[in-house]
C-alpha cells in the first residue's frame, strides 16, 4: 500500500512538472505613456492562460496589413506583447488604437518620434476587436 501511494505521488509530481514548461508564454498588457521627452509602457496585467494565448495568436494570424491611416494620431489606447520570459524574447508586440467604427488599428511601433520605415500597420474587424478586448481584459 505504501508503494502504491509513493508511486501515485511520483506520477502526480511528474505530470505537474511536465506541465510547467520552461518556455512558458505570457501576454503582458500595458498603457502607453508620454511624459515630456520620455515615452514607454506601464505594464499592468500579465496573462498566462493557454487558451488566451492561443486565441491571441489566432487573431494576429488574421490581421490584415494596411497603409498608415492618415488620421491616426496620439498615443495608442493600449499595448500588448507575447513573451517567452525565460528566453527574454518578445515574439509579438502591438500598439492598439480602437476606432469609432468598432475596428482596431495595430502597429509594431508607436507614433512618437521619427518615422520608422520598418513600422507596419494592421487592421482588425469589429468582431476581432471584441475578441481582442476580451483577451486583454483577463
């Protein structure tokens, strides 16, 4: 009986450790800020839920690249990054501007400072925007 308990305990420990990947992913959400000459992100939420990470990847895979909208100005409404903290890698990062029509403009860089020729812009539909908001609000 003792051996059976030890065997079960060992099996549970092994399963638990197997679920703790060293490459755990994390969504970090923050608010962009501009104070005098300083700009950055104040992070306020870390999301570790695997389902949310999968859903975010799905949204990003369907974003459509667009030209920079002429009327896009000011600080982004929010910012998120998908990171692998143990490796110090940000795999995906987006500044987010919610639009009045329910869509969203995303970019891999903010609008402050010099024009960045590597800056890309993307658009999400209203439905995709609602899903993104749900994920980032967790």
